[in-house]
C-alpha cells in the first residue's frame, strides 16, 4: 500500500506573523507606488525603481532581487505575459495595455508577497472584466483561509468565482455584440473568452510563505473542496490566481523567466499573503487586513468567514 504524505506546512508564532505583517505593509506600499506610476510611456524598469525605493526606504529587503538569479525587485508582466516578466528600460507601456506587478519584501527574515494588475490609460471593457474577475476570485479564495478548512477549499473557491465571472462576462460580451459591432483591442481573445470562459492557469500556483518566499504547500487555483492538508492557526499562504482570456496553456520565454500565454491572449494576476488566525483570515499584504473585501463578499460573509482586520488580539507592529 502506498502511503500518501501531506506536505509539511510551517507554523509561525504570533511574533513571526507580526513580522510578516510588517513586510506585508511594505509590499502594499510598494505596489501602490508602482501602480500609481503606471502610464503611457513609462517603462517597466521605471516601475521597478519605484518599488525598490519604497522597499528600501522602509528598511526592508526586496524578496525577488537575486532570487535564483532574478535581476529585479518586481516582476512586471505586460499583456500576454502572465507572470515573472523582467522589468526593462526598453519596455514602454502604451495606452490600452495591462500590466501585472508582483512584489515581495523581507523584514527580519520574514517574507510577504503580493501582486496586482492595472490598466494603462483606457482599456477595453473585456479587460476590465478580466481584471475584476481575477481580483474577486482571489478574495473568494482568501475567505476560505481559516483554521479547520482544507487547503483545496481555497482552490475550489477561486475556481468557482473565476468560472462564475467568466459566465457573466460571456453574457455581457454576447449582449454587446448583438447591439453593436465595435471591436475590442484584443478581438481574437474576445471570442475565446465568450465561448469558453477564462482560462485558469495551472502551471503556476500559490504557495506557502514565511521564513522563505516559496514553501510548501502549493496552492492550486482549481480543484474539489475538502482535500489536502487541514489549515491551522499560524500557517501563512500566498494565494495567486492567474487568469487569461483564452486557453490556460503557457510558454516559458528564452530569458528563463517570462511566462506568456501560448495562444497570445492577455492575462491578469492578483496575489495576497494571508495568515490563518483564531479570528479568521488576516490578509497581511492588505492595509486593512482584508476587512473591506470580506465585508463585500456575499458568501461567505465577513462574520461567517472571520476575515476581520487588525484586532486587539493580534500583535501590532
């Protein structure tokens, strides 16, 4: 008989979680600053410099720079680049583009990691819906990060949200097509998303995080509920859905880092680091700890899922 062993998941002390919270707030500020600098004519290297300055000004260390040889502080992935794009001075953003910015920071040896996707100037409604769907799927997953849940409960929540959003997007696209024939900037992907829904990337997934940036367990973005390790207080995870307008197949470019969609359709990427606490999920890379988003989710509600922000029972930093 083959014995199946669950991956060992690091359990942190309250003080270690507090240090991760400190790192998470640095990441939040760095992402806000970098996203605020996005605009036509701005290079992805410019965004990297903004994030690097923010992290170092806080006395923290960028998690990404030098990680297995990665040359920058952020990953900046544009349009059909799904993840791990290398910032470049010659990669200038253009109006209508989308850019995903992924960033990590270390405080006293403890990591936090988050990502977001933003449009450059005015973007199509289709891309606006893709970005919103990816962010909402992330928060549905985060709401399941509570003691006693199974790891795959997170995966299932992400998938259900993404597929529901894709269905709504397809209906909206079909209605718009019936009323007018205006073409979107990425019209080929429009037909893919309308007919088959968003592609949920399988090759790259979330992960455990703590004293290292990437740790067990891997956190897929789809799956059946009720499977995998039981989550416990003191664990921390980086949950990160990656959605594309077409098929989920990926290609790794010759630089050894940048991952693009195989069919050329555009992508969105969101990520947060979350700690499992006695009060529910505490989103360490969200300034409010997740309170705003959890209160907006219809199911589970903020009360039933926990998900409360900073409270007196949590160590403050």
